[in-house]
C-alpha cells in the first residue's frame, strides 16, 4: 500500500486537488499550490517535519551490542580440584624476568603475519557492522534524467511527428521505519560479531605471546642440550685416550677399548642430533617472529627460573576472562539477535520516500525554482506468501543459535579441562624435577666414584661406563624437565586467559623493552650442568 503526495512543475496555477482510487496504490492525493514560492515553502516544511520524525525514530532505535547472554547450562565448581589458592592471573611475561623474551614477544606482535590476518578479520567485522547499521539510516541520492521522444506521424493520436523533451533534476530520499526493531536486531548482531572478533584477536595475541615464549624456551633447552652433549663427548674422548694408553701398557684388553670407542662415537653422533634440534628451534622462533628462517638468531644460554605462585583464580571467573569463551558467548548473542530479526520478517515493513527538484522540457530551466517538483510517499508491505522463505530463515537461525550454544559449552569444557590438567601437571612435574635433581647429583657422584675405582683397579670397566651413561641421561632428563615445567606454566597462563603484559598501554611497554643481551658464553662455569667425569 502506497500513499503519495506530489507537486508538478506547472508554475503559477491555482490550487486544484484531484483524488483518484487505484487498485495498486490505494488512494492518491495530488495537489498543486498556487505559486512556486508557496510550493518551495511547503516542500521545506515537509522536509523539516520528515527530518524531525527521522531524528526521533533514530534516537529511539539506537543499536548497541546485545547484553551478555545467560550462560548455557555448564557445571562450574567453586574451586579447582587441585586445591590451588584463588588468586588472579598476573602479567606473566614479567614473571619470567627476561628482557630478551620481552623483546622477542614485542617483535612477534609487530611482525607476525598470522596476527596481521586476525587484525584484518577484526577490521572486516567493523566494516560489516557499519554496513548493517547503514540500513537503519535514510539513504539519499541525486538524480539527473533526460528524455527525447518523437511520436509517430500516423495514427488517430498523431501529433505530426513532434519531438518531446523532458528533463528533471531531483534529490531522492528513502527511509525504512524500523518500528519492530528488525534492523536494530541485525545491527546489534553485527556489533556482537565485532565483539567476538575483538576477543578472537585478543586470543590470537595471547596465543602468539605464548608460542613465542615456548619457542624461546625450546631454543634455550636445545642450546643447553647441545652444550651437555659436547661435554659428554669430550669426556668420552678423554676416557678413550686413557684406556688406549692402558691398552698399550697391557693394563686393559681390547674389549674395553672397543666399548669406549663405541660410546665416544655414539656421543659424537648425539652432538649432530642436538645440532639439528637446535637448528629447528632457531628457525621455528624466527618464523614466529616474522623473520626469514635463516638460523641466525641467538638467545640466552640458560633457562629462567620458575615463578613460585600458581595464579589459578576461580573457575567462575574463567568464563568472564578467557578470550575464546568471550568470543563464543558473543557469537551466541549474535545468533540470538539474528533469530529475533528473522522472526520479525513476518511483520509489515513501512518505508518513506521523498523527492524534490525541478522538471522541465528544457535543460536551461532545471535550475529555475519556478519549475520545482516534489514527491512524498509512504509504502506499507505485509508479506503474505514467499514460498516458505521466512519460515526456513527462522529455522536456520534457530539451528545456528543451537550450534553457537553447543560451541560455547564445548569451549567452556575444554577451558576447564586445560586448566585442571595443567594445574595437575605442574604438581607432577615439580615432583619429577625434585627427584631428578637428586638423581643427577647422585649419578654424577657415582660416575666419579666408578671411574676412580676403575683407575685404581678396584672397579670394573662396565660399571664405570654404565655410571657415565646413567649420569649423561639423568642430566639430559633434568634439562628437559626444567623446560617442560616452564612450558606447562605458560600453558597454564594461556588456559587461564591472563594477559602477558601489565595494565600499561602496550605502546609504552614496547618502548621500554631493552635490547636482547648478548649470549652468555657456553664455557661459563656458572651456567654449566655438572661436568662429566674424566678418567685420569
């Protein structure tokens, strides 16, 4: 149903009102004002009234991101099953006390292409939200039309081949009145997706910082494992030289010589394996940093100490803090608003159109106010039959809402699983580390005692060789466990959703980061693992 009011471009005519009924348009009213000046005045008053109505409707239908949806049924315990203290996550990057790592994290955040792609997706969601919001505002366009027509010279209505011309210049306005909030729901859904995209970006940023820290720890462990392998190989070479000397003097048989040569060669092969692991670790970190993987990067020589506190927090706080959970909840809110908008497609849609300008048979008159014309029309559309499209859209949005709710529950359960497993793993790893420290000390002492007894003739060769292998493996396991404990702590920080920086703006943090220090020399006695025993 359309109601329209128009003014033709006939200047200086008396007011005449003509009414007619049309099956398509309903009742139409056409009025000609007495003068062009009155026409312009009436048109300006109409535009002012329409603008006031538009402003009121816009202010009354402003869209904001929807409120947080009630959490789907998720069993949330009051405390973690590991029984840790309910403290809040801290800026864990500072807990590791490594300016070098802080510099690497800053570089990764600035250069990593994966994070740049996530930021671009966030910008895309912002643009899509603006597109959705634009549907709620009036649209305006300036049109210039011209036509030249010649009527046939034959026929009962012939005008003798006269050529007709018609030109018009008009500003066209159109606005859909969002009486039921359908467009508002669409816009709110888009804003909720912006929130979800922002949370995804925060999660990607946090994950990138964790990946950088873990790659850095793997690099340092690889360096320490290589240094340990080199010291072990040197110890085997020294012991091989001593046994060869004993063999030449007849104090040792060929079996002992061949066994020590075997172990020396195996230790040298272990160096190649450790070098390959170090090479891969360096290239992995370089790739995360956005650099070319040239294996030219250097890092500090020792693993940092483990922070004492375990910032677990409360399980209920995890739903409000972890970025992937926030993103899942915002996606759920978006699907709920989309479902509401699809239901409102059944309701009537009302739109207003307005046009004002000039029309004449001559182009030169288009800027002459005496040839002004205007149109104001209203359109009311009630959907009746659309082949089941509206019903199908409602069913589709309901299924998407159920999917989003299930995804939210799944994300929450995985988050609880990650926190519980990393909390438990830290306790197990701490116990393992404590026992391995004892084992490494005892194995080193047993190695020294075994070779001493062998050199004195009171111990056998195989016992000394076995003691050395045991000490080598124990020291290597201790290094690996130290790294695993630090890696697990970073996984815990990531599972808890705690940020890796303090509350300062990130630009200030980046500006205060120190340059990476020079690598510590590998032969520094303060950073060595226990030295292998050499046969004197």
